[in-house]
C-alpha cells in the first residue's frame, strides 16, 4: 500500500524596509535632540563680561559673535556642534589656546557636554 506524499511548504517574506526607516528616523531624532541640548548649553556658558575669563573656564564674549557662531549639524549616525567661521574664528583659539600668544585654553564645548549629559534624551539607553 502506498502512502500519499503530502508536502507542506511555507514561505515567509518579510519587508524590513519600514523597520529600517523607523530605526533611522528614531536615531536621527535622538541625535538632533541631543546635539541641540549641547549647543544650547555651550551658548549659555559664554556670557558677556568685561575682561577675560579665567583659564580653564568658558570664555567671556564681548560682542556675542562666539555665542552666535555655535552651530550644530546631524549626519546619518553622527552629530557635530562647535563654533563656525566667519563669526567665530577665535573659537578654536579659545578651545585649545595659543601657547605662542600666551593664551591658555578656555574650553566651552566639552564642559557643555558634561553639563548637558543628564538632560540628553534617555532614548540612547544610557550609553552616554
């Protein structure tokens, strides 16, 4: 007696396109929110005051150009923030100092990141 051969085949087709798009959008939103917080904190630390700031502290801004020059940009998986040309060409001098000109560093971006660290969105899962 011959047994009938029964063949059951299933085919699962998954479209991961929407999943990847949602992931990319969420990542971009989290990057944008985070870098905005850091840039805002950096702008807040540069205050108008007479005279120079103490070395190691954020610089004082006489004209406000350094504060206005702080910009941010978001790429696919990275975000940048810092002072830009032409409004803030001295931003790099303030950040790193100029040994020949006897100008000691007055960092403002890394302290801004440290100050804003607890306000960066929790979407990152605590990796920062």
